[in-house]
């Protein structure tokens, strides 16, 4: 997928093409996208296919104390394909390596999804590019265990979450008193 694939996807679709959800082996979504493109080109069916979309979002995680932006699929195992559904195109997609079939509709006549549903996914992808989300979501009141630092193996409840600084304030009980401690996301784990 190109860097601006999410914005490309917002362009108007050629007439007759509809969006279908294709089920792929989990973790193989990008390979399915590649395989489909190659097969479409070899078969000369470019006119019967539009865009192919692997719904992903960017997430921020801490690796060795540094922020790293990685890609996460928010519909693992699914690829969206814009196509004109007929016997030829159905067979091409169905018999592509790492594809297990279509989602929805009858066994040999899948049901398309609406353009509105696709636009919702595209908007979600766009938001992920503009403002990557943290890989782990923290919730105030959630119980966590401190896994490194002077409070290792203490449990506590989250009092505050600061995504900009990648820190949480945790209330830890020390000598019978609750004490607020500021820790990096990497120093705590969910209980």
C-alpha cells in the first residue's frame, strides 16, 4: 500500500465496482494484497478491480525507552477489495494464495459492504496516520503491577495517564500509606 493509499481510497469508484471483505490468513494481509495485485495484472482484469485495502493504523509504543511508531491491523485477517463481482473475479480472488474466502452473503455470491462503511474505515486509518495511538491503552482506576524501578513488584491503581509524555501516575501503598508515583508506560503492566 502506498503512503497516501488512505487518501487515494477516498477517490470516486469506477461504476459497477463494489467493496467486498475477503478473509485471509491472519498476519498475511499484506501478502494477500500483493498476490491479488499480481494475479489481477497477469489475468488482465484491471478494469474489473479497483482498490485493495488492508485496514491499518499507526500506534506508538516504547521500545528500549524510545518511542517507536509501528503499524497495527485493526481488522486482522481481513482485506477489503473493490471489484466487479462475476464468476471470473470471484474465482480469481477465492483461489489466491492465503485467501480463505469472502465474508457475508451466500457461499458463492458474497454480499458487498456499503461505501459508508469503507469511508469509516478509511477515516479511522487517516486518524491513525495523523495522530498515532498508544499501543497499550491505560484507564484511570485500572490495576497495574510495577515491573521495574524502585517499586518493582508493587501493585497499584492508575490515577492519571499522560499519553504525550508516555507516563502514568500510579497510587502505590508503601508502609500502609498510598503514595502517587509517576512511571513510564514501559515500567508498568496490566494485572
